[in-house]
C-alpha cells in the first residue's frame, strides 16, 4: 500500500527543534543530504521549484538538470546496459556476470544459461528502471546520482508512469510509446497506435510478484493487448512482460528460444533483479536491490551526466587463499579528488585534480601519508558485503565497533562486494528516489545503443525515516532501523519536466556541457529570480550575477544577448529601472555606516599589521593537527606545542576590547562555544586530536553584534586555525 501527494511529506510539528535532533556531524567526507521542498529553517520552500500548489502529485524537474545531467546520464547508462544485454544474448565481448550470479537467477534460468551467446534474434531492448536521487558532491554541487536499479522491481516504474496520479499522462501515452518502439526497433510500418494489436503485440501481466512491493497495477489502456497463460503464443510476435523467464508459459518460452517471439524487454536485461546473493543481502539491507545494476553499469562520471558512485569487488589476497575473482568487477583502487580545486557548475575537473589510491587505505587508513590534508577515511560512505550475501558493513548506519570489525575482516583477506553511498535527497524526514525507466535498444545500422523517444518517466518514492533524524551519519543510522515495512509504504509522486520559455530558449542556444559566458550568466539570473520567489531582480544585483565588467552598463550588456527571446526573457525578470543606493543629503557617495572609517589609509595599515601579527607573529602552529607527534617532526620543530589555544584567547580578548572601546552601551556579546573533536578513527599522531580525548578542547569564538532588525541575522564565519 502506498499513498501520493507531496503535502504528506511536510512535517506536522517542529521536526528538528530540540537538543540533539539536528546534529551537524563533524565529518568532512560525509556530505549532508540536499533538502528541497521543505527545510528545517524555512519550512515549505516554495522557491525550490519542485512543488506546485495546484499539482499535489507532481515533482518538478529543472530544465538544466534534464538537459545537462539526466539525458546525458541516461544515454551513458543505456549504452552499458545494452552492451551487457547484447553480450548475454549475442556473445562477443564478455558479459561480466560471474556464474554464481546467474546460477539460480529466476530471470536467467537454465534454458537461457544453456543458450547464452546464441540468442541472436533478441533485439536487446531494455526497459530498465534506475534509482536516481540528488546528492551533494565534493565541491558542493547538486548532482543527480545513480544509486542503481529500482528497489521496486523491474516493471513497476514502467507501469506507474501511466498512473492516474500523473497529471501529464494521457490515455494514448502508453500505446503511442509502444508503437514508436516497434517502428524504431523492428522497422514496422504501423500507421497509428490504433493498429498496435494487429502487429501481434501483446502484454502478459507479471502475475504473482517475486518480492513484496513489486506488484503491478496495469492501466486501463492495456486491456486490448492483454494475454493470459493460456494464450496462443504462436500468433504473438512481440510480448511485453516483466515476468521471470522461468515462470512464462511453456509455449512462450519455446517460441522465444526458437526465435519466433521477441520478449520486451530482453530477459537478459532483467537479471539484475534475480541474483541470489543480493536477494539474501536484501533481508539485511533494505535498498540492496539497487546494487547489482550499479556494479555492472558503474562508470566514471564526467562534467555532465549522472554522478556514478564507485562500486565493485574488493579483493584482498591472503596467504593460503585461492579466491575465484571475476576480474571485470575487481576495482581495488579509487580515484579521490582534490576538494580545494575550484570547479564551476557543469564543468570538467581540472587536469591533475585526482589521485589513485588503494581502496583499502581510502576506507580505513588514518595514517598521515594516506590522510594528507583532506582525505579522511571513507568507511562511513561505503557498504560492504561478502560474496555469500552477508552484510559486513553499512557505513552510514554503523557503530564504531562495526567499522573496526569490518576492517579486521577485510584485512584477513577475501573478496567483498562494495558500493559507495551518498545521502540522498530529503524532504523533511523522507528520502526521495526517482525510479526512471531507461528505454533503449541496439541499432545495427549505427552499431551502438540508442535511446527510444518518449520513454516513460517513471515515478518517485519518498521513504519515511524515523522522526528526529539529522543530516549526517547518525541520521542514516536511525533511518535504517525503520525496517522493510516502512520502505514498502512510500509516498508516491510523479515527475514533471519544467518547460519554461527562458530556460528553453537558453538551452536551444548552447548545451550546458560547454557553457558559454552568456549561458552561464543568464542561468545565474534565472536561478536568482526563482530563488527570490519569482521577484524581479534589482539591476545592480543582476549586473553582478551576470559577471558583467564594471565598466559595461547592464543595458549595454543586455543588447548583446543573442536572440530576441532571450533578451525579452531576461528583461522580464529584472526591475524596470535601476534603484539608486541611498545617499545622505548633499553627499557624493552612497550612504554607508562604515565607509568613512574603512576608506582611510590608517585603517588599511592597521588591518594589514593585524594580519601580519596573526600570520607571522607568535601564533605559528595554528593547524589543529599540530604538533605532529612523531620523533622526526618533533626534533625539527623550532617551537613546541600548538598555538591554537593562545590564538583563540587573543581573538576573544581583541573583540572584547573593541566592543568596550567603540560601543560600550551596545549589548554586544563575546563568548566561546567549546566542543570535542570526535572521530571514528584514531589520529593519535596529532596533538590536537589527543587533547580532545578526555575533554572538550576545541572552541568557536562567537561575537554577536545586535542590529536594527532583530528578525534577521547576518553570519560571517571563518576557520581561525588555517585562515592565515
């Protein structure tokens, strides 16, 4: 049983208010989940653009996301799925599936195993549901991410695309797509979808669901095409079914094996949902059914397309062990990115921004040579299991003892499956996944996989997590205690693709994969306009957002826009005229509270002298790791101990003196917030880490200066340990 409507995602009470209900975990490698539609700070986020008050069942998708990430990503994944499907049915390049993954697989039973590589009549049609969600990458970018195959089964996303909850669905959408499929793949001359049944096309329902939650609910338009187990399959040429091959009627199986029947989708594309070890793992890990497709479709993500988390087999040899390892899936290294590189939205990483590290070290090592500056151990981001389907580590939900035990097990040697997991998109306490169908086939003329037009968009499931979860490892730890029942009763939504005039005109001008200055500038304006609740932008703000040179007036830049549609669209989201900054009567410069003081040479000199004192004076060991405690480092240090604590005292005293001297009657506050630096791993080679094991040794210096409007706050923050 499931329900629909995005209003059900909105918390009915303050969800995160109270001690310990919204922890911000100090774990640099574990990025928090993106939150859209509702945030703990604003409540319903009307400016995110994902919800429409007039469409309770819709989830709206940005034009730039669809063009720049989703479409290229679907093409990328389709090519790999079709290639593996073709390898199973036609032979040629290795299909990459270990025998143990196919033995006992209900979607590829013995009759098909015996014919692997010799089913050359199969058209290699895939109608494969992907599990997608948005995550935040290492550079803070919002990326659509492939989590794997749909945990809802191989066919549910296809049929749910045509559910009544989808306002965009029309009665002939399904027949129209299937008619296009037969025309494109099999070159049939079908005048209209009214002639679909005459081609020998039929639909065979799944029957009893292989797993709970995989039930099908076929739309009304399928009735003219339905067949049952007693149908005459000698008269059927094209059969759409998601039923496991071994459960098909005997005459249908025989017709397919003899090449008289095309199964849509190809049975080779369904094997991801029948792998015995993953079905066993599913009982311990609710979303384990996503794993097989990710393992076999993983690829490095590019500037555009989907973010594809690393996944594969980790092989740690050990003396006396003779492990049977499928080499195609063994990936013992991982590419780690330099997180300090500046990476623009939709742009590729700069050359040399990645390092190739041993996976075992990346997961568990806290050695200084492995950690470097930012590369903390990644065990919290990974799920590990044995080849027998036993869960070894669920990093996001693991206790410290679980991580330690998993590390010891892997070090002892063997072969282990793994995938990296990043926190998925959240609305309130619901985690959101889009089950979107990849519809593709192998084109013999072009010798490659091609996407089919008008593919069903699938639907979204929003899984409830326990109340009071947070944003980091503790949050996901609570989430997985919910169990299978809650995961089978999600709130359901249907995707809507935005088609707004200005973004569409911009996409027609240039693809985001290689954005021009104009595309990037106008996109910034569009995002700001919608982010301000569709409020016209002040022209001075627009000038800065578009990165127009200071000497170029905004009106002159507008005249350079390449098309009339873009010019009209941009001017429509700007204020009609420029609003001048406030000035005092008779003043030549805009009114300012501080300019008269900060524009002087004396202020500049004092400012740089203070920075010199902080950077090069008596506070030299300001990194929290200082002082590194190995003997070689200790011998070479010209000074002992870290200076971070003395620097904190200096900064607190400095601000107290300034408050007392300049604003004695203003209720400004200078204080400190003490906390412990707690980690999952041992960093005993750091003096700063050692100081935090018994007490809260770290602190934030807080200065509160009350302003005129106490309903608003401006927050300025910096790391004083490495800011100089």
